[in-house]
C-alpha cells in the first residue's frame, strides 16, 4: 500500500526576524527630544535592536498539531505572527498554503459592542456569510460557556473578564475550518471543562485536513494536544520532533541549575 502523500501547509526557510524597541532614558522630554533628533539626524536614544528569531527552518503538513515551546522571550509568538503574515522576516522566507488565522488571547475585541455583535463581526471577518454565522451562532455561544452564569452574550465586551473574552474568541475561530490555525496561549484560559472542549475541537480541526500551531507554557497541554513540537530558545530552533521527546528535553534543560553570577568585588574598607 502506497504511503499517503504529505501535503505541506507552512514552509519556513532560514527565517530571521529583527525589530527595534524604542525608548528614552528617564522618559523626559520625549517629544522635544524626538523633534531635535529629526532635525539633527541623530539616532534615537535608548533604541535597541532585538534579534527575536534566528535562522529558523521547518515544514508543517496537513493534519499536524505542532506545539511551540521555549522560555519567555524565545521568539515563539513572534514566529507565529510571521507565519500569519503580521510580521515581515528580516531574512529568509515563509511560504503558506491557504490563509493562516492567528488566534491570540491578547487580540483586541470591540469592547463597546455586545458579545453577540462580536460573534457576528468575527465570523464575517473570517470570511463566513451572514447565513453561515447564523447557522453556527448558538454553537459558538454554547461552546464558549459565556451564558452559563447569566445572559452575558448580550452585554458589552468591556464587562467580560479576560478569560471570558479569550474563550469567546477561541469559540469564534474554532467555528470555521482553517488551513492553518495559530493559537497563542488560548488553552491556558478557562476551567478544565473548557480546556477539554478546546483540545477536542483542535483534534477535529486536524481531522478536517488543517494544521494547528499551539503556543503554550503548559507542557502537559502540548503533549496532550500535539503530536510534534518545536523548541525555540533565544530565537534558535533547538529541537524539532515528537512532542513528548521535545518536551522531555526542554524540561531537562530548564531543570539544570543555572550558573550563579560571580559576586562583585567589595571595596576595601578604610
């Protein structure tokens, strides 16, 4: 029996991503200082360049769920934004099949609109027709659990907790089939019941021939949800392989005692 053809969905080829962080020492006179720098062509004070992703290459395929793990600031979310087309690589290229969809818990919602209205607008933004949104509306609300303790779906989003907003956002995104769905920390919100529903939904998306990328600080969630993992550390891809093996290597790395900084020499007392 011939092996089933693997169809690539995302190919990253030697991707580097750098960006500048702006700031001024002391934070005083920023507007005046900025105008002075523009006139004199002097570089901005406190500007530093961050090399967030360094030469990362990988390929993903239909039906895969891939976890991204690594320490804080290792480049995981930056890489997701690049795959979604929201961050331009400084070098290298990213090729995608279809339209990647990024779901981040920090994405802004329209706070003054009701949850109901946000469901409609969210569905339309994903390319669904109004009829399709109507057909899945009740499923979205039920999946999110927003109305379990009251009629919150009819209230403005500004009355929601951050967890409620994240659950509704995931529920909207999960109502549609995606070629590539990028999830940034969404499974860390909500109770155990919602997290279980989310994992089941990710499994369904994979069965529908999609690819799911998941960033999570929960190694348990990565192992339970993903069959493959990418380990980024300081922007470098250190390991790519079966999720359980990669998570084990990462946990061994983080468990190693870090070298203590050498004490500064004390000045001799008079």
